[in-house]
C-alpha cells in the first residue's frame, strides 16, 4: 500500500491534470455541473456492478472515475468562486466530526444502533425539519424505500421484532388479493406498493440489502435465460416457437450449472 505522502502526491497529480484538461481540452472546457450529472450517475451504477461482482480491479477503476467527477465538480466550483476541493473536503471533515461526538466529544454509546439514532438526532439539530429530508427525490423507488425505513428506524419508529414485520407483510398480501378479486386496478397498484414496502422492511430485519438481493436474482435469471437461448440455437430452434415444456427442460439444466 502507498504511504500517506504518496497518496497525497497522487491526489495533487490528479488536481494538476484536471487544471490542464479544463484549460486545454475542448470537451472538458465545455462541461458544466448539469452536463456531468448523468455521467456521474452512470459511473455510480458501474461502481455498484463491480462491487456486486466482487471485482476489486474494476472497483478500483470505477472509484477513480468517481473521484475524477468529484475533482471535476470542484474545479467548476472554483471557477465560479463558490467552492473548491479544499472546501469539499473540509465540509465532510467537519460533518464527520460533528456527527461522531462519541469519538470527538464526550458522548457515550453502547452499540451501532445508538450511533445511528444519534446521527439522525444530530441532523435535526443542524436545522433539518424532517429525518426524511436527506433522502434524494431521484433515488430509484426500491432504494428510496430502504433509505426511508433506515432513517425512521434511526429515531425509534420501528417494529420490535421480525415476526411483527412478517405478520404485516401477510396482512398486506391479503389486502392485495382482496383488491385483485375486486378488479380495482388503481387499488391493486396501491396495495402492490404496500407489499413491496413491507418486503423491503422485512429484508432489513433479516439483515439483507433488498437492492443487492434483487440484483442477485436478476443476474441469475439472465444467466439461465441466456443458457436457454444458446441451447435453442444449438438445436436450430426459434425460441419464440418453443413450448413452455421445451423451454423448461433447458431452464432446469441451467439451474444445475
């Protein structure tokens, strides 16, 4: 591993390269906070993919891409004299110190849950009017639901044990089935959302990240379906013309791989 001196040297090198690119490269000169936004989101998802695959070489590369974006935004901020990379770093340093009084102050905590509760209470003291204020509006719904539940649990709004959450899930499934029987499409959608919300909450009690769990299933399904496509091609069959029984033979084979 690199020494702290070499780590700081590498960051300084990146800052210097960013200065040069912003001054000399036609593409880099044109970029704004707004034009970079969608690229940053894409890079974040690519990092997420690398983490799910446990590909540490790719994780390193994707972290570099994200670090570039942070430096890029900071460079743009310095040009408008609003902020620079030092301001960005100092801001997060001060936040970490203020949010960890059990490390940098005289507050005593007994476990991780107490740290999380203190974190949310401190945010309210900083001027936030709601513990949910920090949940980004543009988060995907599944991730947003998970963050919402984490945050309200941090201030004590939570079930006491997993069995209660499972009971709630069963209740929501019953309400969904009722609306399906009534064939009320709007209420079916509403109840389906309640079921998903309860499933995500139950995942938290099982110490499962619902986003990771669903993506794991996505990858598994893709792998099996592509196996089915390959086998159909080997037998010169058009998958659209195969019966479900024929497809199921290959599907079962894929499950054993």
